[in-house]
């Protein structure tokens, strides 16, 4: 049963990550028009332009979601410290909890994806930030939150006994994730295709993480 579940999750992860690659290629090629600031080109221009006309730009919400991104960073730091403490106490990195070691590799992967798309720009934001064009695909805040919070839930579920406190904490974490993704879209600082791209790659990586930690 466990092997079948792992197999299904690996397949689902592969499907999601493949969908992300295909989606990225479509964003690069389909309905490419210079509708962005300084006539920067954007794929799915009609759809992106329509959604952006509905949301407008809310810089207050942009700032709020930007700062709230540090909540996810705090979870990264917290699990990093947990891994470091285990390493010191157990005197070997190989004795650190397997799921924490994989989580560390997961965080490195997220950072690598971020760096990749900072260097390989698919499109720019629909608004100038401090007078400059900024890479927008995939949404880095969405990537951060949608990768970190679900994996944090997985970790906390395995480390906390079932209780009302655990249920409330999980609910808040899921609600926070939804708010952050919706907030980035409604703030108007990303095209909707940027958000979709982030959701696809984040979901693929999270499912892959869950499958890998179940292997041992």
C-alpha cells in the first residue's frame, strides 16, 4: 500500500512538473504582445491584460504580502535550526532526521529555481517597482509560500500529537497560504500566468518531497 502511494505521488509530481515546463513554454510563445511597462512583452496577453484590468494595482496589499513572506522565511530558519541542533547533538549530519535532511535539499531546490528565473526572464511585472522592470515569472513569493507552508504542515503533523491546537495551527497555515497566493494576484504586481506557473511548480515539488520522505 505504501509503495503504491509513493508511486502515485511520484507520478503526480512528474505530471505537475511537466505541466509547469509546458506552461512556461506556452507563456513564452502564445499571444506574445508588448502590454507590459516600457512595452515589455507578455504571453497570453489578452488573458493577462484582462485579469490585470480587473484587479488593478494595490501597492498596500503588495507591501503586506511582501512582508508576510518573512513568515515563510521564519519556518525555513526554524527547521534549519532544528537540523543544526540535531547535527550538533548527534555528532553526525547523517543522524539528522531523514525528513529534515530532505527538507534542506528541498529549500535549496526552491532557491535554485528562484535564481534560475531571475537569470532567465520569461516576462516582467505588470508594474514598475521603484521605476525598474523586475522579473515576474514565476511569482517568487507564491513559490516561497506554496512550497514552505505545506511542507511545514507535513513536518508539524509528524511532530505534534493530534489535538485541537494542531488542527487550528494547520488551518491557519493553509489559510495563510491561500491568502498569500490570492493577495499576490489581487495586488496586481504579477500576471495571472505568473501565479499559475508558481502553483504548478510548487505543487509538483511539494508532492515530490512528500513521496521522497515516505521512501525511508
